[in-house]
């Protein structure tokens, strides 16, 4: 009987450790510092694409979950002919803010939180 209790307790500890060790996928949001709307496309290594359209000037979007790996971001800014591009590696358990920077020449920056 004592061996069964010890075995059950050991199994419970192992299950708890496995449950706690799961890592969350990266989360990405957009912050638009331009004076015009921006449409942002996020492409992941796995081939998935996240489109976040009509991000107003000064707006910060909610986080979107993406797969771990290389991320390519393209922003199309209203009234601009140049579309800035940014690539970075996103890791699990991380949050990223893609900033559409203000300025005469549109640029992107990634801030890891």
C-alpha cells in the first residue's frame, strides 16, 4: 500500500512538472507612430501570415500569437510610396512590439518586452 501511495505521488509530481514547463508562443503587436494609417503584414517561418490593417496614428494593437521562428514584417503606410520591411527571430515566452516609427522616411523597429 505504501508503494502505491509513493508511486501515485511521484506520478502526480511528474505530471505537474510537464504541465508547468510548456512554453507559450511569441506574441506580437503593432504601434503606429506615423501620422497616417498603417497596414502591417507579419509573415512567419511556418508560412502563416497575420494581417493587421488600418492601425490608426498613435494606436497600439492587441497582441497576436505567432509561431516561433523568423518573422518578416512589411508595413504599408497611407500616402507613402515606400514600404519598410523588418526581419527578426521570435522566441517562445516573448512579447514584441513592432513600431512604425515617425519620420520623413518610414521605418520599422522591434522592441522586445
